[in-house]
């Protein structure tokens, strides 16, 4: 059986936590930041966990992560 290939775009965007869950970066932090409250900008720095409904689908994209 050949090895599965990792989807490179997903590999660059996802990380695995210590407990094995998938983590992603949050959105809404690229431009027009002067219109957003500083407290909101600070909260947008944090990473988010992948939703449970999407996790099985995304694990197929990064089998060795």
C-alpha cells in the first residue's frame, strides 16, 4: 500500500495540540485593523480549535500531522 500524501495547503495551516486535536489560526486579522477595537485585535491573535464536525474531514488531509 503506498503512503498517503499530505495536502500541502492544509499542512501549512493546521497544527496538532498536545492532546491530539487540530488547531488553526483565526481570521479577520489581515487588514482594516484601525477600525477594530484593540481588545478585539488582541483576542484575534489566539488560535482556534477545529470544530468537532470538521475534524474527521480535515484529518484525511493531514494524515501524518
